[in-house]
């Protein structure tokens, strides 16, 4: 969740680190800090809150030096205070850390018994204190860092900076991503390549268990067995990694507006040359699959819930879906005829990656749907399918969600064709429906002003319900999640048919209730549930198409959506779910792009 930057440069490091941290601020922003080595002297500056606070501090207390490390923190152990902010320092060493050290209490007790005093509540300080003790025992910086790494249990991405060492950064990763950037007589380090986009387009991704000795002349990389190894240097698309709001008030607004273009471009990536088929890797084999396991977290999990309907309807393929954080702990039954499908925007989601590693030896195929093709999940999959959404900075996922849905729909159609469940005519017709998605999403975005007016009343709401049936049930879940994430309004979602099994007790006068209900085979049943809500004076907001609104009769609040085929309805109806949350947050004055307590990439369990 946190962000790491390191620089061994030829210019002042602090301004460059600060700029790189701005690109990672979406990953953690409870506090931030920078440490540098200048004329052999190690020093640091730290501040609580947004990165601007650290920037202001550096104006009054400059931090010179051409070598440095920086960090934006999302608090795990210890609250957001200056004492808990990174970099942590002890004696001649400073450290920044992403992840969680699971044995930090045992290490802390050991060090305390040895007379070490701790200044913070963090697990990270045990790393720096341990390294400092090894230095005091006469080990070199490299030896001390390596000795400390061998004592650590848990997940980490680490950068070590040492007093008296102006041409040395030691980096290590286990469970959390870390990459090295190559410059001309300069070297860089980042927890995400996006942080380094202004500095270099040449990136080396550290593999699981790697550690590295960095100098301006280059890098030596060692694997988990301490054997020196070579990792490839990748060229990244610097322009694709640019981060700006393009005139929009928020990144979320920009990313919602980008959806038609993103979906169109992604369709182009997966369309066959004759425009009559789907261009997916031949390694995908659905014919021999007897069960599809789908694993994800958060919004990606809801994308999987939608896709379950598609795979079962169009491919006749049994599907099980699991929340990644629960999957490994239920001893799932796995077999060689199973395909495991993992969905993650970042491709670094800790629980999802752990689930992938758990199943990989036991299933026939491991497939991932990711936004970062160089991510750990992508690299460790049999087949990785990028969603081609481009960088998504807003914490609340928008364009990545619709792009995930689109790729999952393509996969379901491919599975249906491979398994003989779709005729050529049916396959072609459904594929044409998918090709219409960008246009319909653009029409949905045109409803923004209506949604802005509709959501004004939500500014005072304490609770909101979302209802849906079929593929609209996962959309209701996604709408509730979005609203919770960025407006801080308590929201819940239910399958509409479940109302009478308990949730209807929540209905009271003027309670806002959003119902997603295109005119489809389930529409009449959904409207019946809506009438039950209205009879109890709930304040209904019906999101439907023209025929649905006409059939529904008198409803307090109505939003007309374009009439779309069943296959693509979840993708199109995701737009009002996003816009409802966005404008509710604006009415309440919350931080849309960086909501409290949340970070974009969840890289710790």
C-alpha cells in the first residue's frame, strides 16, 4: 500500500524523490518522509498527512544530498504520527518499508533485552534497529542488511540507506513489489514503475526473494539463495505512465470519462484481424476444464461475480468465486482439470497473489486479468490478459472495473465457443454486442448532470441500500462499495429477492434505495420488490431503460439508461453506480481521490 522511492543521482535527490512520491501518493498518504546522505552524513525529514506537508517542511528545512530514499505511508502498525513515519533510522542506517513483519514482536523483545530503545510503534523499526546492531558488531552495510533480512518473517519491500555510503542503496523484496530503474550514471528504486516514469524508461523488476546492491554504476541482484542472478531490463511506455487530471477536478472524474476510449482500445487489442473473432492466447484451453475458480478482492471480486453468470450461461462452465483473503484458509479442493482465474487491477494484491501461489501446483491452468502486464500476478500466471485501462490513480476503481468486465466477457465468449455451447452465429452476435459497449458507456456518462441532481439529497443520508437481481446484484454490491469508499455513507447491497428474508426490516421512511433494473427477464420480479419497499415509504431511485421506467409506473426518482443487450448491461450500468458515488461525495465534501483509511494497492494481508 505504501510507496517507496530511492535515488542514487547526480543532482539533489530530495526534489526528485518528492516528485516521484507524488506519483505514488495514491498508495498511501498518512505520512511521508525522505532521508538523504550528504557529504557522508545521514539525515531525514518526516511529516504527517498529505505529501504537501512534507513539501512545506523541506522548504524550511532543506535536505541536501544526491543519494536518498523516500516513502509515503499507509498505517499498519502504529498510528499516523511523525515518530511512526518512514524513513526509520537507528545509528548509521535508515530504512523504508512496505509490508508487514510478522515476527516483529519477537524481534523487538530480543532487541529490547539487548538494551535497544524504540522510538516508534511500527514493525519497521525492528528492521532498522536489527541492522544497526549488526553494523555495531562490525559487519559491513551489505552484510548487516543481509543478516537482518534473514531474520525477517512476513512481507516486505525494503530500501536501506547508510551513513558514509553515498553510492549505495540496498533493496529487497518478499511479497511486496519493487523495481529498479536504470539511468545514465544514476540508479533509481520504486515500489511501482509509475513512480520512475519521469526519470527512466528502463526498469528491472525484482522477483520474489530477490535482494540487490545498487550503485550509480549499476546493480547486482541476488536471489533468495544468495546466488547472483540476472533479471531482464524492460522498456516501459513513459507516456502511458504520465499522471495528470487532464483538466478534470479529480482523477476519478478523468478515469470515468476515459471509459469509452479505454474500452474501445481494449476491444481493438483482443479483436482478430478479420474482426470476426477474439484474439486471445492459444494457450487458453477451455475444452478440458471442468470447473473455473475465480479469485479476487474488492471491486475485482464483484467483476468475478458478474462473470460467473456469463461463464455459466454462455459456456456451461461451473464457476466458484472466492474472496482472495479467505480462499487459502478453507482448504479448497483442487484438481488438474480446474482453471484458476485471478483478477487484480494492480497485479500486486497480496491476498490474490498468495492465492495464486497456493493453487498453481494443483490446477491445470492459471489465468490472470490484470492492468499491469509486468506485475507479479501477471508474471506468475500461465496466461496473463491485460485490460489495457492505463494507470488508474483514483482509489475507487472505475475504468479498471469496466475494462475487467469487458475482458471477462470476451473470455466467457471464447469459452462458449471452445466448449461448443455457442454456434458461430450466436458467437458473432454476442461479440457484436460487446463491440457496442463504448458507445453505450458514452451515453451513460451523458446522464451525469441528472445524477448530480439526484444525489443532492444523499448529502444528509446516514444509510443507503442498493438492490438488483441477476447480474445487477453484483452491480448493486459495487454501487454500495463505491458509495462507502468515497462518501463515507454507510451502504449495503442485497439481491432484491432477499429483502423478505431479513433486510426489509431496515426500510424506513425516506431511506434512499437505489434499484438497478434494466427491462429484462427479471424486471417484473425486481419491480415487485421495489413496490414492497415503496409500501414502507422507502425513497426509491430506479435506474432502468425507457421500457422499464414506463412499466414501473410512479417512482419517486428515475434515471433513464440506454436500452442495451443483456450481455453488456453490467458494464453500462457500472457508470451510474460510479457517478452516484462520485457526486454524493462531492455534495458531502469528502476527498474523492484519496478517501480516508484507503490506499489504491493492497499489498499487505
